[in-house]
């Protein structure tokens, strides 16, 4: 006789086993993510220290290119090199645009005491061109500054550095650009003063051409009022020319200031 049992055959414990496997896998993944994240932070710290040490050895802006060649993949070095490149680009653009805006007759030294009437007419025309170009200079230059800033921000974000580093870097770039544009504004103002004073000298000589005479390189006018007007304009022209020369020295002094700012950024 067969004996029938009332107990049901137990089902395989597949579901609990899968849950255990998945749980273990999840723990391993979380541990791996934590390890990779921690390793990335450690590598970033090492890279930062490497860049800081490399930059401390640079004594002037010209040595930064050598540091970049030695550490081409170091983000700290690359950021400083980017700031240097942006400053150099804006400075070179300002120089070129200012030079292009000034006709050759204005930029070269002209001996007014030997100039004929036609020479004076040409000079008057070119001085007005230079003045007009200087007046229209700032808007396109500021647009260039913004374009270079946007380009720098795109590049720094492509380096995958931390958001705090991006913020600090762009704050440094903004401070640098503000300094550069302030300098360019002062230089434009000085040039406009120079063109205006120069133009007054030329205008007076055209108006009184054939009346004044030249003795030992000095203008001699028949009327005192004309002599005083010319002397005032000539003095203003000389003062503006000196201001332009002083600003060129200031431009040179900007480089070490920028350099110190870059190194301060790297050391933080």
C-alpha cells in the first residue's frame, strides 16, 4: 500500500539567493565608487602640489612656458598658462589695433617748422582720422575681451577641475581683464588729448601759413595772441606725449602684478 504524505515538496530558495547576490554586488560597486572617488581626489591633490612646486621655481612670466613644457598635463600649470595667454592676447590686440588706428603721418615725428601747407593739410586730415578711430576703439575691443573670457571659461571647464577652482579662476580672469581694460582706457584718453592738442597746433599753422616765420626752429608769430595759442597747444601736446610714454612704462609694470596673481591662485 502507498503512503501519501500531506507535506508539500519545498520550492527552491532561488529568490533569496538572488537578492543576496545583488546585495553583495551593490556593496562591491559602492565600495568601488568610493575608492575611485577617493583615489581621484588623492590624485588631484598630488597634481596640485606638483603644479605649485613647479610654479614656485618660476621667477618671471617668461619662465612659465618652460614650466608648461615640463608639466604639460598638470592642470594647475595649464590654468596659469591659460591666464598668461589670455593677458598676452588682449595686450597684443590692443597694441595692433591702436597702431592700425593711427596713420603713418601721425605716428612718425613730423618737423612742423619745415612742413609746407600741403603737408599740414594732410597731417590735419590724418589727425582727424586718428581721433575718430580712437573714439570708436573701445566697443569692439571690449567685445574682444568678452570673447576671450568666454573662450577661457570654456577651456577651463574642459579640464574637468572642481567647480570651486572654476569660480576662483574666472574671478582671477575678471580681475585681470578689468585691469587691462582700465589701462587701455587711460591710454586712449591720453592719445585723444595728444591728437586734439596736435590738431590745434596744425590748425593754427594752416590758418597763419605765410604770416609766421621760423627762426632757429622756433615759430615767430606777428600777433601775441597767436603765439600764446600755439604755445598752449604745444605744451598740451608735450604733456599728452609724456603721459603716453608713462603709460607704456605702466604696461610693463602690469606683467609682474599679473604674475604674482597667477602664483597666488596656484598656491591656494
